[in-house]
C-alpha cells in the first residue's frame, strides 16, 4: 500500500513541477493573462503592460513561453520588423487557472486594504484596475 502511495505522490509532484516550470516565475502567468485579455500584443505593448520587466527578461520569458508552446510568435517581414504574440491552444487551457488566481489575489488585496490600509500596495491595485478592470 505504501509503495502505491509513493508512486502516486511522486507522479503528482512531477506534474506540479512540470506545470510550474512552464508558468512559474514573476512574469509568465501575467503575460499569458494579458494575452488572453488583448488577444494579440506586440513586444512594445507587452513591455508597457509590464513596466517592471527588463528588456532582457521579457525577451527570455517570451522565448521560454514560445518553446513551451504556450504562445505563438508571428513575425511580419517588413521594415521596421513587426512581431505579434498570441496564446496558443495550450496556453488558452491555462487561463481558467490564472483567472482563479486573479480572483484570489484581488480578494486578498481587498482584505489587506481593510485590515491594514497603511500596508496596501497601491501600485499593485492600480495596475490591476487599469489592466484587468
């Protein structure tokens, strides 16, 4: 019986690890969320939507999301170059989970504002309201 439990726990852990390696980190889920809301975003639009990300980190994160088949990168051969990003079908499957995290986070921000107004992260609340509505 214990061996069956260990296999099940290990399998579950591996699946959780797999998922978080694909969407973990500070920016990946946010990029997927914004792409779902806007459908298509260019690099500059993503950069403005995530003002706390460096150019290097945005480029690296977009490459990782593309390598993991979560986003689609469409390049137009024109001058100046134009690149658009959108969610793949696999990326779209993650949106209900990210939406759940969004609702949870919004609820926690509101709770925190009520219990400790001095600690409220105004910038987080403002960004959420401006981007997510």
